[in-house]
C-alpha cells in the first residue's frame, strides 16, 4: 500500500492544488478526510458564487432599465461600490475556501 500511496501522492497534491480541496484525498482513497476539506469548500464556493450572481443581477437590472449606461468605467465603479458592501459573510466564505485549500495541500504533503 505504501508504494501505491507514494506513487499517487504527486497526482493527489496536483489535484488538490489545481482542481479543488479534498480531491487529492479522494484519489488516495481517504474519503472521510477528503470530505472534511471538500464539503466546507463547496459550501463556501456556493456562497461566493451566489453573492456574485446577485451582484451581477443588480447591475444587469440597472443596465436594462437605463439607469446605468453601457460604460466600462461606470460599470466598474458600480461593481466596486457593491463589493464594498459585501459584509463579513463574503469575507468568511472566501477565508474558509482559502483555508481549506491550504490545509488540504499541507495535509497531503505530510500524509503517511
């Protein structure tokens, strides 16, 4: 088993680094540990995507209604203004995602 683990480790590290936290653990057959990183990361990612989609919808509504002209500079300023009002929820979600990514990578480096 240790020969198999060591031969799969580089692929597992690459998967967890480039694809999604926990995917490398799943490759190594460590499902519980993979889920420990994958589930919170997935929830955090869904929260981030939901926030971005809501923000995009608000901007698109303003563009469609004519309240916001099709000017790249004005749209960029509007996005920045909406991003400033994200609140702590978005920061926590991004923090959880980054922490899980780093923790999964570190865990794979030290897995025996």
